[in-house]
């Protein structure tokens, strides 16, 4: 079962690196925020899988904090965009 | 017998989750517009993370760590659609136009 967890974590990491391309080349600001959100979700799952593979329950707590930070970062960046502090390149 | 059933359920749910993640990544990379991308990425991420975390919770089931995994699952199920909705609403309110077929040629 450990081998399966390692394989799934590797697959998720490859997916996360593919999503990093959208964060690098995304045409708008919201694309980059969305790609960061997706990469954070995949990193949360990788942390949970490795916490089970290593039998360290500490990594599950780290994953929990990671999820909360992911939500906070996304909502904060969205509020910056809505209040006009952060201008998208489609705005004049 | 019970161990075989638990392993089968774990592997099936985790593979379904991995398939959803692959679909989400493809959608995030290939779709033409921000709105379609946020649609694909948010839904596939929610279902994929939910399935994989549920598989892990089934795998460690009698252990109290399963409760922590369920808490993580509830957090992802609450926060991921909220983030996607907030992003799409912010983009729409600040005036990002949706993509239409043939709109690339027009300025």
C-alpha cells in the first residue's frame, strides 16, 4: 500500500508541475491566482499521502494548515482584485 | 476478507480521484477562457481531493487519524468551491469578457 501512495503522490506532483505552466503563462491575473489555488490543493493531498506513507501524523496537521492558508490567500487576492488595488490587464 | 474489501475500496476511490485530477489539469491547460478554466479546475479539484481523502480515511479507518482526514475533507469541500466562485465573481465584476467563438480575430 505504501508503493501505491508513493505512486499517487508522484502523479499528483507531475500534475502540479503541469499546472505551474498556467501560473507562469496565464494571460490574466485571475488565471495565475487560480493556478496557485490548484497547486496548493495538490500539495495538500501530497502532504496527506506522504504523512500516511511515512506514518507521521504531524504531516496531516501541516496539510490542514496548508488548506486554511490556501483559502485565505485566494480570498485575499480576490478582495484585492475587487477593490481595485490589483488591476487586471483587461481593465483600462 | 475485510482487509481485501478495504484495500479494494481505497484503491478504487484513489484512482477515481487521480483521474479527476488529470481531467482538471487538462482542463486548466487546454480550455480557451478563464471562466471555462475555473469551471474545470474547481470542480475536478473538489471531487478529486474529496475522493482521495475519503480513500485515505477508509484506509486508516479504526485509527483516530481518520477523523483528521475527515476534517481535511470537509475543509476542502467547503473552501475550494468558495474560492472558485469568488474568483469568477471578481473577474466578472471587474469586466472580464467571456470567450466567444471567433472572437480572437476581432480586436
